[in-house]
C-alpha cells in the first residue's frame, strides 16, 4: 500500500519565499484508491505514466496497476509547482467524520510559522 501526498508550492512575494500547501492525501492499494484523507477532487485519476523500467513503454494507469501508478506518479509532475510524496505503508488511518473546518485546518497547517 502507498500513501500519496500532493503538495503545491506557491510563491509568497511579500516574504520572498515559497509556501507548500497540501492539495490531496490518499492511499492506494492493489484494488485502487482505498482511502482519501482530503482533496478527492484533486486526485489525478486519469493521469497515465510511462514506466522507465519497462522497455515496451507501456503506460501505467490507476486502473491497470494501481500500486505501480502510485510509485510512478512523481514522474508525471516535474514542473516544480507540484511535488508528490509516495510512502510505503501498511497502516491506513480510521475514517474520520467530516468537519466543516477540515479544509481550513489543512491550509493552516501548511503555513510556516
């Protein structure tokens, strides 16, 4: 199982610095996406990635090989605006009840102190 975190870097022209903002966090197993913590609408489900280890240049998709797709997802985002962190894990957190301020809390956690 893989945990995927998508992070967007935006320029803060007042601080002359970049701020990382979490965009989505979800888990992928052999059956596909098993749990979404936040950012469901931002998950790039339709993105296909070429596997550099495969000589036939087969495109890997979420449907064809979910775990390999998750591992290759960082190769699909190379512009620097987005960063993809992939972590192997055996633990999926218990489902949390949705709260009204969950989106606000995620943004506040991303602001450096």
